C-alpha cells in the first residue's frame, strides 16, 4: 500500500484520531505550563526585587518594628509586651502588634510591598527562639526603595534609645542587648579628682578623630584605659557617664565566665558593636582568687578559667587582635596585675581614682545642695577630713542620701560616715 494511502487510512481511523488529539492537547497544556513557569521566573528576575532579612541580622528587629508602625492594616498579628518606667517611678505596660508568620501586604511610597514572615523549626540555642526570616518583595528593580526602608527602620530604632545608654553582654558568638536602655548619666554627676574626667574625655575624643594619624605611622588603631583605685570611688560610674557623653554603648565582658574561651573572646572583641566601649571590670580577679586559710593567712588559688592569660594578652595586642576599639579595664588592686597586661599598647592610659579629696567633697556637697553656700560646703569637707580616715565617693553619697533634705544635719553628723 502506498505511504499516502496508509496515512489517509490512519487519519480516517477514529481511535487513532482521538489518541493523537489527546496527545496534542496534553503537549499544548504542558508547553503552556512550562512557558508560564519560565515567564514567572523571568518576571521575578526582571520586574520584581526581593529583600531577605534573617533574624540573625542586626536589622531584623528594626524591620519588624518599622513594619509594625507602617503596616497597621495587617489582620494576622502577634503581640509583643514591653514595660516602660516613667520619671515618676510608675511602670506602664505597652502592647505592640507585629505581623505574625504568613503573608502580608502594605503600601510604601506608592509601591505595594509583599511581606512574608517565615519561621523555621530550628531554634537559637542561646535564646530558645526559633530562627525567622522576613522577605520583602516589590515591583521594579531599583534597590533604593529598600535602602530608604532600612534607613527609616534604623532611625526609628535609634530614636527609641536616644538619650539612653545601651548595655550589651555576650550571648553565644554575638553581643545581645542586656535589659532596657538606661538613661544617660551626665558626666558632671560623677565627681572625680580635679581634671581627671576632662583629661580622659579629651584623650578619647582625640583618639576618635585621629584614625589617619595612626594609619600613617603604622600604629594599631585601638586605645586601652586602666582605672585603678579603692572600691566605691567612681570607676564604673565614670565609664557609664563617659559612654553617655560620647553617645556610645557599653559591652560588658566577664572574663570569669566558664563558657568563655580564648577563641570566643577574640571573636567577641572583633564583632563588638560600633561606637561602643568594651568594659573588663575587676581585671585583677579574673585569674587569681584570694582565699583565707585556717590560720588567717592569705593564699592565692588560680581560677579554672577557659580564658588563658596569654589568650587575653594576644586578644588585646596580638597578631589577630582587632582595631578601631576602646577598651576600659578596672581594678581595685593595681599591684596584683602582671606588668605584661598593663604595658603600653595594651593599656595606654593609667588613671588612679583615689579616695575622696577635699575638692571632691566640696563639689559633691554643692551638687546635692545647690542652694547652700560654698562656706557650708567647705565646712563639711573640713569636718569630713578631720578624722584622718579615707572616705570613698560612695560613702559620701550614701551620707547625703540619708540627709537629702537637711544639709545642716549632713554637716553636723558627718561622723556617721563610716567604712
């Protein structure tokens, strides 16, 4: 049979025609489906821009707060409860509603933005909170819309801490905010010896404004300070006030933490927040502990720390040590510190914060009782020093708190100031 007749006979066969038609329809549907998928991928690549913000990123909470303030029409929401203390001492409760996991839409600068908040099954081992991701999708290819959004979120977040000092502590491999931001303490509220506060403030500001000077001379751009002296004389208070004056945060490091190792210490130093002071308090007690034996004598025992002394030295001024940082250390016993720890390069400025002097006593009296005369303040200072006993700033402050509304009694009963 000729080929043409064979094809003609197959075309006249109803079973063959029906099968061929079904195959053709299926092929067309499959082609359309595949084409739509490619078209969707091309649309997302060419006409959509996506921003993914993981919960590990510092801007994650900024973005959530910003969405909370700008996407008020979201119907699926989660609650975040916070407490705020007012100047009167009253504590109020505040409820913030943030978009819950799922898909949300809101409008920003005449652009519709799709928000997808997803929550993973894995949790952060340090906080127990699940890992999350916020994905923002908008029309267009211009990243400026997301740059503007992130900048607004950053400014909004910083506005909440304006006039306050943020404290950080190490959590795992990163720094986490500790508690609520604290109201900035005025620098002049911490009364140290004559010129001490001004000299340290001037030195820090000089360091911050001379990075090129360090670079040109090949000097590591970092600065270390050691404040030493008796307890209660204002070392920690001054550092907190200094951070407020500089608009810095404070990263508090406890070297006695058993979970802290040399590698983790070095890592935490390198990832400390910008514009922050790294504070190592009571550095003398980090590696040596003094116990009292049965016979009354003192003996020193080494702590079972994972941070080694050599690890601390290398972290402060070693090959792998970071730059662009300010470290403050405090101690009550300067003579217990190893000379290698406080040599130049690791500690650049050593400043004694001693017992209260006559000048400090006068200035403290005038600050607590500004309506009183300088003569009465001088009388108080002279009477306080008559006994010959050293007195700390904390003792003087406690005495003034006892007679906060009676300056004359504070002067007449100055003998109540005891160690």
